[in-house]
C-alpha cells in the first residue's frame, strides 16, 4: 500500500507576505538555501501562492526589473496545488507529472501544513528501494 | 561476499545467523520505541530493556563464536566493531525509553509529531541496515542501502533542528525537567547517527573484501 503524503512531507514552510519585495524573497532563499516560498493570502478572499527561483529569474531579474521595487504579489503563482495530508504518494506523482509542477502543498482544512518537492519524492523512492 | 570467504563452515554460518538475529532484535526495539512514543503507554518502555538484554546475550554469542575461530583473522575485528557500533544504539534506545517515563506530558504534546516522525525514520533505518547486512552476504548493492541511510539521517537532522527550535521557545523553570527533555531528544536523535556509522562501516567492510 502506498504511503500517505504526510509521512514524507516537509513541515518547515518558509513563508513571505504578498507585500514584501522580491529582494527580501531572494535574501530568504539564499540564507535558507531553498528554492521556493509560500506566499500568504492578502485577505480572507485571497488564495495562497508560491514564489520560486524560476519566477524571480524570468519575471524580474532577466527583465532587468529592480527586485527592491517589485512586490511578491506581482510575480507569485496562484492558486497553488494543495492536497489533503491523507493523499497517497502515488497520487502526488501523477499530480506532479500531469501539471508539470515541482512541489505540491499539503493542507489540513484551509491551512497549509507542509510541502512535498521532487527531492522528497526522490528520497522516498530511494528509501523504498533500499528496503526491498 | 562473506559467504565466499566463509566457505560454508559451521561456525561462520552460526555467527552470521546470530548477527542477523541481532539486527532483527534491533528492529524490534526500534518499533517498540515508536509504539511507546505514539501510544504513550509507559508499559511499552520496559520491552526495550528486555530486548536490549536479549540483544546483549546474542552479542556475546556472536563475539565468542567469532573468537572460537569463525572467519579469517583479519575479518574478525571488523565484524566485532560493527556489532559494537550497533550496541551503542541500544544504549540510546534505553535512555530514550527511560527519560520518556519522566517527561512532562503537557510539554510532550507540542513535540509529539516530530518525535514520532524521528522514531518512524529510525525504524526504517534499522530495517535498511538489516537489508544492508544481507546485501553484504549476497554481494548485492550495498551502495544503495548506504545512500538511503544517509538520506534518512539527513531528514532526522532537519527534524532535530525543528524540534530544538520548538523546545527553545518553551520556558523551562525546573533543572530536572530541562535535563530530562534534553537527554530524551539527544538520545532519540543520536540513534540515527549510530545507524549511519554502522552502515558506513559495512560499506567499508564490503570494499575491503573486494
């Protein structure tokens, strides 16, 4: 039986506000050696978003925009793809392949509680292989 | 690989069976700790002591069988060292179970998720270590097992960091309560270090036998 996503998810989420500058996102990513940040909703009607290194490179840096002046809300990808913590890991593979995404967020109710990235999936597959 | 060197002698076969049995007891002790931390049923903490005693007697059998003449002399100390490394993990399992009996249960609520997750990964690591030993015997791919153990250890390092951050935010007013939590988490996170050392040692043993 396939494991549940909650067993391999990363619960240490790095977050950023929509009103913060892209430069502060770059600082966070470099300091913590991560490739994405969860963008908090502006208000109750707004959705969670995600800002990745890819967004920053192609929407700001290569367009020669000033990362101090561009707000996270302007470049974040919304809405994010999120699943329940009871979802099987097999379903996550399908979701990633079908939507061509590198990470899937995990929610409990309306709250985001974790994230599973390609790296977590690769680690999981290698561990399962070693157990056989 | 070892099978090639043992030549099917009785003593060697017995020693290898003992080592596999020892590693199975190690897995059982890890599972026992995981159940204890999940259910918070203190009765479970005593099964770890029982398994440790059982493992102790198997360890003595392994060492005495080896020194009765099993294996070529240059392999003997290597196998004994592997067993001694694993033995240290039993000490940490015992410490963890002992300290858990005295942990403040209100405090534990806030760290339970991380603690159970570490214990679950420890069980997986113990299972992979057992498979790694079998790979050594079958001349199978030990490198993959070693990598999987390193991945698990990295995950535990991250969880430990998370756990330490949570603990630091709590106010601890009593010396013994602080020592108890510190000893408990330290012992829990050390188990994976020991398994990683044991796995590295198996890998070196595998290379040295080629």
